[in-house]
């Protein structure tokens, strides 16, 4: 980017590999925003530019949405997608596939060729998880996360988890010797350029023709950006995504023990066994989303980092909905709930230990929930609209 152009970057998710070469290219006039406290999210590097927190906001249309006339016929709702699960349960079929795949990879000359790699992906891609990382290695990573990370406490440290996994890899190096090569790079020949428009039209389709067109166009999922190894991708998943699944599983199980009147919405949820009994689909429009917030007596919320000021919180509060969010040691940091709201005044708070007690209390207190929702809506109107965010950026540019 030309030196006279000021660059503004906004990071909403951070992975362990994000920091590799991260400081390169930043100038002192640039601005870097994180969706909350940068250090809590994992952006713990020194940069020459201004680093701050920038949150999402709501627009006037959302604030004007009318909940009146929408009956609260639902005890709990939870809106938000999840990454797909890594299925760690071993089966006879998967073990056979793993051995067969290993035999192919060990074939001299052919085993590491690009064409054989593509054949392997076609044969085993949906059966063997995380780019065929051995089950023994995946189990090591999963055990580390499940022993170190405490769900629904908002204290995730991705670098602590990633570091623990890397140290274990050094101790158990033999488990990781057979991790396959990284995906081949994209080719940008004349054929791929010609087929790219058709590949985009066929995005999401699973028939053989669509897969072949995307493959020849270099737009297939088989091609991954960057040169991260399978080990790196597995560490990234288990340090950042797996805790999200652990949080959501505990939250759904806790809510279902209080009431079976529970609905879940979001992409990826149907792939998780704990979510299927309550999964109602993917919401396509803003109006549908806001109606769910209005219908639910309690709108469940969680955040692995403990930074609750995200779009679900703001949009739910903007229509007077009641948010139920867990406590976190980061509640008073940028992005934490206590920087804008007060528990029992604007929202309900819980811990894993008192979830049932607090949820039951709020379900019985219709007037208390309504008053909290209205007070929260006033705060949103005063502090958390998109025009407030625009003004913040202008002010930061004038620093």
C-alpha cells in the first residue's frame, strides 16, 4: 500500500498462526482495531501504530423494530454458528481407511505427487479429519484443551493452549511423523481463468460436475491458502474453535436441563449431536433474527474470551430482548460486559455453577426481564449505533 495511504485493519478473530509475520507492513500512521481488548483476543505484539478496540453497532432500522405483538412463547434461544466438529471416535472403517491412505502415501514417487494427493482427498477427505492428522495426535491435542480450558468462564488464552500442544508434539514427535504434506498451491493458467466464473456459480453444489469445475478453476476446497502444515491447522482448530464447541455444548446442556423449550439457529449446528434436538435452521434475514430475540424469554450468550460486546448482544438488546451472559475475569476490559452494562439491571449473568438457579429466576420474572431489556435498549441507542463507530474512527484518525 502506498505510504501516503492510511490503513485501518479490524480483527475479529485471532488464531495462533495470525501473529507470524504480523508486524510487517504496519506504519505508525495506521490503525489496528480488535473486537475487544487486543491482548485478551491474542494480539499480544508490539506495533508502531495505534491499537484499539472497535465493536459492531446497530442501525436505526434495528432500533425501530417492533416486538409488540410477538408472543414470548419460547424459554431459551441461541443464535450463532459453530465450526464443524472433529469426530474423534474411532471406528473400524476409519481405521481401515487410515491404513489404506498411509499405504498410498508411502508408495515411492507416486505417494507425494499432486495427482495422487487429489485422489486421496477425493477418497478420504470426508472420512479422515483435519487433513488426515493421525487419531493419536488429535487425541493428544483434544485432551490438552479439555484439561486446560474451562468452558463458560470467558478466560480462553489461545497462545497458552497452542504452546501446550506444541510442547507435547516435541515430546511425542513420532506421532506426528506421518502427517501428510500441505495442500498444493493454486494454478492460474488459462483454463482456470476461463472456468472461474462458472466455479462461482457452482459454489456449494456437491455434484461431480460442479466439483470438477471448481477443481480445474483452482477454487476447490482442496486448495488451501498459505503453506500451513496439517499440524498447524490442527493446533489452530483445537486452540480456537474447539473451545467454542465446548462452551456451546455446556450451555445447551445446561439450558435443556432447565427447560426443553429451547431453539438453536445457525450454520454448522446440525453437525453437532448435542445441538440437533433443538436445531431449527439457519436464519436468512435480519427480521427473522430479531423476531427470535423477541420471542425468547432468555437469549443465551457466551464468548470464549469473555468479551460479550458483540453483534448478538447489541442486536438483541436493541429490540429490548433479554441477554443471559456468563461472568468473566475480562468483564471490565474493552469488550467486556461491565464496560457498558450492569448485571441484573441491563442483562442477566450466570456462572456454570448457578446457571439453573439464575435461569429459573429470570424465567419467572417477566417484568424484570422486560425492564432490563428496555434499559439495555436505551444504552444501545446512546452508545452503540453505527454512527458512534464512525465517529470513533474519525476521532482516531485525528489523533
